[in-house]
């Protein structure tokens, strides 16, 4: 499966930031829907040490309500 990835693709920092905010807003809306429907969500991360999991989790959760979040 990994051999099908195009590793030459990249985003500039500006492109990344432009795409990140709307996706975080969408995730926030989905989070609120899940809370309203009383549906739990579990996200599992697996990867090597120093692979960027912590930073990704921070970006994923920074717009979510911390009262309903456990990391």
C-alpha cells in the first residue's frame, strides 16, 4: 500500500496553513455532532518515536473542546 504513495508531493507552509484551518473547523463541527449524539470517538496513532505523532495530535485537537477530550 505504501508503495502507491507519491512521496514527491509536498505543500508549502502557506498552503498547509491555508488547508489546515478549514479542516480543523470541519473536525470541530463533527466533534460537536458526536457530542450531541452521545457517540464516543476513538482515534489510534501508531508510529516510530519522533515521527510527528505528538505534533499531529496537537493540531488535531487544538480546536476541540478540551472538556470532552482525553489524550
